[in-house]
């Protein structure tokens, strides 16, 4: 039996939404006691003095792309796992948009084996909703679920055939399987590089209206009313989509929503003179949209904050803006970027941590994401005020395509524990 005693910690509790001094006792990878202020450590316990820094549940990041199989040069389970540990992410939920797509039990089992061998953090794989992510024929959802898939998604490929989509949602409902959707109307969005408006016109870039997101959400909500499926929106990034989400929740539909940290902390003007590290999918929005989405997170309308970690190599990004690949890495910058909202007094720290820990745990039916007895000791220790200048060359991800290169950030991860074992020390 191994016991670890965390003392002198600022406990950030996402369940009670409290921020107070205290500590934890961890025995054999499980939290066995939570106490306030000081306590006497058990005999033979390893004592960790947190020095007044924040101790919180480990981050659960939904929508991480690990480029195995097919593009291991962009990101492997080893590099993604190390980056996650350094960023305080103790569970990564991986996307199926690999080469080939994760659409069979055999491919899923390969991913699970590689993750178990190489990653120091928990890895939970998602599987494709349709074969090849082509939107024509649904995958064997039941077999994939039995093989370990925690959710089903075609990622940024929208299923345009509503009959196929409705059948997949109906089948998923019968198995209580979670479906994750990307709510962009595909025809309007095709070829778009930025959000339409004055900035797009001045830069001469093809844009897409924010209404494309609202239209995609309205369609999916209609299908949810018809099928009763359990559904999560990967990202809501515009103010126009929020009233539809609020009505769907009020009407009792089983719907939750997330947002990527880049859309919470950046806006369309950050693209500036065609900076391709800021090219994302969906594109960055107006400042008004950003503020509205941050408010939705603070109020609990948007449930989850994620990194939408999407590694791209230099050759994919060093192109004219319109031709460059979309996406940014985010495992190591998720926490310090999200803390921008805390430092700007737009959201308090317990609610911010709840959106990255407790809420994704609840969505996936995990016991993690809590500072409670009998919960797994997946923990992060961080200093929310420590300033640093981000140098992308120091990132542990294989790809370095971060929009925060050279940015001044606050918030350093000092330690990460998975099942009570330390996997990262600053």
C-alpha cells in the first residue's frame, strides 16, 4: 500500500465550486480523504507540500487528434501523452479522423494497444460514425462500443444524408451511445478560410457566415427531437447558435456542447496579416461572438472547454492562408490559455476547472474529475499566476503549430498525477 499526503494546497473543487486551503490523502491511486487546512500525515506517507498552489482534478480533453495510424510524423501517442502530462491533461479522448479512419474494431484495438504502451495518461478512443467518415453507411456502432469506443463522430465531416444520419442516431440511442457532431452547414462552409465580414473583405479571403453554425445546429436539434439520441456539439463558437442550444436544453433534449479554448481567447483580428497558425475550423469569430461564448461557459449553457488539439506539420502551414491546413495544437496550452478568462475576471476558477474536468467526466460516465473520496487520483498542481513567454520550440508535441507562439501567458503546471503516480514534474 502506497500513501501520498498532499498538504498546504489551494483545493479547486469543481463539484462544490469552492476554492479553499486544504489537502488530500491518496492511497493506491485513489483519493481516500479530503481535509481543510492542516492535518497530520499518515505514518510512512509520502508528503507533498503544495506551497499554496492550486490542486485540482486532472483535465479531461475531448477531441484530441493523435495522428496514429497514418501520420505519425505529426503526432504519436508517445508525444501526445507527454504533452498532455505537461499540460495537466490526465485523460485524452481521441478523434477518429486518422488515416485510415478508426471505423472498425480492429483499428480501434490497434489504437488502444499503442496508447497503452506509449502514453503516460489515460487514452479513451472515439470511433467514426460512418464508414470512412464518408457519410454513406454507418459503422458497426455496437461492436465498436464493445471494443472500447466512448463516442462516435465523423469530426469535421458533416453527414449530409439526413436519412443515414437519423438511422445512425436511432441506433446509437438504442445502445445509449454518445454521438458528437460538428455543426457547420457544409455547403456554405466549403472553401471558407475566415468568418465573413469586414475583415474577410479587407483581406480578400473567402468567408463563411456565422449563420452556417446556427443552421447546422438547427438541423441536428430536429434530428434529436426525432430520434432521442444522446448528443454533444464539439464546438459552439457564435452568439447566434446559443438561443437554439438553450431552447433544446430547456425542452429536455439530451444535448451538451463544448468549445475550443482558441475560440474563447482569440478573435478574427488575430489572423492579422495572414498568420496561418490562426487558421482553425470553424474559423475564429468576431469579438462579440467570443464574449458571448465565454458568458455561455460561465453560465453553464456551454458545458465543456477542450483544446481541439490538431497537429499539422510545417509543410501544411507554411502556405498561403487560403491553402494552409486548419488546426492548432493545444494540449500544453489549454490550461494557461483558459486561465486568461480567469485573470480577465470573466469566469471564476472553480467554474473554469469544472468545464475542463467534472463536466467531461459526467458526459463520458467517468468517476474522475472530482476531489472526492473514492475518486481516482488524477490530479494537477499548478500556479495560476506564474507568467511565462511561450516558445513553440519547447512544446513536447511533434507539431508546433500553436497560435500562442510568443504570447505572454499565466499559469504553469507544476505536477501531474495519474492514478496517484506522478507523470510530470516541472
